[in-house]
């Protein structure tokens, strides 16, 4: 059965943030954080194809992709967030910590959730709750063979933890194979190959069936293709501009002995690669409006590039 990639942004949100798929979300939380009971599971910003279409029509692809990649939920005893990151990005650890802490402090001083003191006044910090964060990573990030690490507040010198375990920040690297549990191997198969074993739990099998093309609406299938192209071209644009720009900048810097040469070379490299990617997208039949959104350049610049190339 043909299916979209489980690492597609829309697939990630559809599987883990749909109201009808709460059992799948509960399953992945249990499998990575060893939580027995997940009661009163609530999804924040549930999956909605209409909301994504509206964001896309407004030309805000960066916001769209960020929204798709994020999953946030709460249950009786804690909160949960998850993000999918398939390509290298700078300061990802800092980013993961930022979003975890940001979500943690959102519960500060929530009316109705605070515990009163002896005088009946609410204690503002009492509404803070434990947070579980799972970052699913499509590349080898850490220099060991372990696919999973879950970090907490910890004193390694004295082997002590806080009284309560408030933060659990997990990183699951899909390309590593030294799994702690069978279900973690099933999840890796789901994300990487789509070949889910018959021995996998029903919720993982169902996650696989949710993203079969036959189970997608026409609009979902069209947006899936669009997001694939946006991702591929955006990565190409960023990577080639960065690498070629650095190379040209270093050469120019050596030639004239000025630091400005490197910066100018990088800028020139970015312009050249933007031009190349715009022309490539045009030749593949992508509309000028969509090229503008994906390449993050004004529509007028797209016209100028195509006109200069006699296209």
C-alpha cells in the first residue's frame, strides 16, 4: 500500500495530533518515557487541514512547517511536546531546551490549578507541572551508539536529582539501532522504512495505515506533495548557498586580505544559488507565487530572475 513518508511534516501532525488518534500519541509517550497510565489526554492545537491551507494561502510557509512539526498535549500528571527534525541544524540542543522550558513555564500561575497556602492565597509556582519532551532526529547527532537519551535535572558529582523530576528532554536518533525496547525499534521502522512488523502494537500499525494515500483526502495529498517540494528546495537553497558562499568568500578574502571579502562572497553565493533554485523550480512547473514562498524571495525578484534567464 502506497503511503507518504512518516517523516513528512503533515504526516507527523496528522498521526500524532488528531483527536481520533489519541491512542497513537499515548502509545509513543508510553514507549519512550515508560509512563504506565496516561489519563485525560488532551491535544493542544489539533490537526486541521483547513488551518494549514489558510496559513499556506497567506504565504507563511515557515510558520506552516513549524506548526506541522510540533505536537503538544497534556494529560493528568504532566505535559508533553514533540518535534521532528530530519536535517542538521545549528544550536538544536539549545532550541530543544528553549521550547521545553518555554512550555514548562506556561503553566505558571494558572487560575484554578494553584494550591492555596495556609491563608488561602494561591501559590503561583504550584501550578507548574512535569514536562516530557521528545525530539525525533533523522541524523546522527551524538557520538555514541545509543538511539535514545532522556535528560533530566541532575547532579552527576553527587548522583542526586531534584525532589521532583520536572523535566524529561528526550532525543531519539532514527539512524541508530541499539534500541532499549522492541517498541522503540518498531517506531524507528515506522519512521524510517514504513515496514512495520506484524508483531508491532496495534497503535503503531494504525499509525502506518493513517498515512496510506488511500486514507488521505485529495487536499491532504496535494499539500503533502507541496510540503515535500518546499522541504527539498528549501534545504537545497540553504545548504548550497551556505557552502558555496563560504567557499567563494574564503577565496575572495584570501585574494584581497579583507574580512569583508568573505562576507561579500557568502552574499554573492547566496544570490547565485537562489537564482539557480528559482530557475529549477520554474522548469519543474511550480508557479511563480509558490516559488516566491518556498525560496523566501519577493515575487518581483522571481520575475526578474526568470526574465534574465529568458524564461
